[in-house]
């Protein structure tokens, strides 16, 4: 079971936790600055987070240079250190 599935189960089965989650979003949507004015930054962030959780985030396109395709290279610093030691004749 994934972390998201576990959290979903808690939200579905624990009424107290569900009310806390609802209150957190409600508080964010009604946030104010210390002077009492609306905190629009927090309100927009809360609304965005709520909508992202409810509907998911839209897919993001990865746009690059056609002549230089995107490349992922996974390297381990440990592997390089061991390879360097082997090349030097100091097998680890």
C-alpha cells in the first residue's frame, strides 16, 4: 500500500482527522495578515493545494532542443571512488 493510499484511508476512516484536514484548508482559505487584512498569498496557496489534491496537477510538458534530447545519467559517487581505486591498482 502506497503512502497516498494510507493517507487516503486515514482521511476516509478517521472522522477527527478528516475534520482537522478540512479545518486546515478552511483556515488557509480565510488567512489574514497580523494587521487583519486578507493574506492573499496563503489563500491562493491553500486553494491551489486543495484543488491539486482534489483533481491532481496537470501534466507538464518537457520541451527541449531536438538536436540535444533530454538525457538522465545516474552516477554513484561511491562507484566512481571504487573505480578510481581499481584503476590505480588499490582494489577496495
